[in-house]
């Protein structure tokens, strides 16, 4: 393959990374908007799961978002591969892959709760407590897997903050945003899982929103890199437009 062909492939890859980032974040925000809020009480939650029509679809969007964002982060890591932050970015990609995999698994478990709710609704009254117990168990399992996803996402954000800070491709303030996102996600896991205290959701919400800001900012930069000259598209020149 000639150097021109390699450059063309790289530019297409950068565009794919930018596009998947935007679509992935969009899917994540849409699923958050349509995702039904479930009560904490299993008996009430299973009843609501049997009545809602959006739970399975919102979970499908969430799983797709995890996988699309994984592609975007992989492309961003490729763009960082020639700079001083390459090792940090590659290590961060490993943790994001763990986060995306665990998140996709957990979200599909939650999607299956709608089937449990439907079975509960059609079951005889004497068998319904068994479905409630199964629902509660699956809900707890999904919560544990989500905690792994959020913790891995926090570590990814911290590692990527270092990679961005060492790079001359991406704007330096983005490193602080990424570090804040990582700390917020890890704090959410510590408060919610370790200490069993209220307030974990606020930290999680902050961490997730900031992670979306980071990924969207990376996507903008990836798109702008496609307009650089072939010899500079994937290198770190002394000064790039930020």
C-alpha cells in the first residue's frame, strides 16, 4: 500500500472515530431521556417493568452507545500513538474496553428485566413472589456489573487526562475535564457501593456528563485532523490549531 493510500485510510479512520463519538453520545443521551425510572422496591419495580414499553429499547440504545464510544476512543488512541502520551492512552483504552464491555453486559441484563416483568404479569398469584425474587437478584447483579463499568471508566478518564496533558494534539484544558470526570466516577462507586451512602448518583451524573464532553471534544479534534497535510495528520507538530 502506498503512502497516499495509508493516509487515505487514516483520514477515513479519523472520520469514523469522530462520527461514532457523536452518534454514541447521542444514543447515550436519548436512552437516558426515555429510560423509565424504576422504584427501589422490587414488587413495585417489576410491576412497572411489565407495564413499560421502552425499557428494552432504551437498554439496546445504551449497549450500542458503549460499543460506538469504544470505537471512538480506540481511534483517539491511534491519533495519540506517536506522541509522549501514547503509553498512557493505550492503557486508558484497555480500561475503557473493560468499562464498555461491562456496561454493555449490565445494560442487557437490565433489558431482560422487562421479560421477567411480563412473566410476572401473566403468572398465577402463588408464583409471583418467585418472579419478584428473580427480578431483585438480576437487578442486584446488573448494579454490581455497572459498578465495575463506572470504576473502569473513572480509571480510563484519569489515564487519558495524563495522555492529553502530554500530547500537543488535544487542548490541555481537556485534561482537567477528563481528570474531574474520572474522580467523579470513582467517587460515585466509593460512595454508592463502598459506603452505601446517598449522593452517589450526583457524582455519577457529573462523571458521565464530563466524559461525554471529553469524547465529543476528542471527536471534534479528530475531524479537524483530517484536514491536515498527509505528513502531519497523525503526528504531533509544534503547534496545531486548538
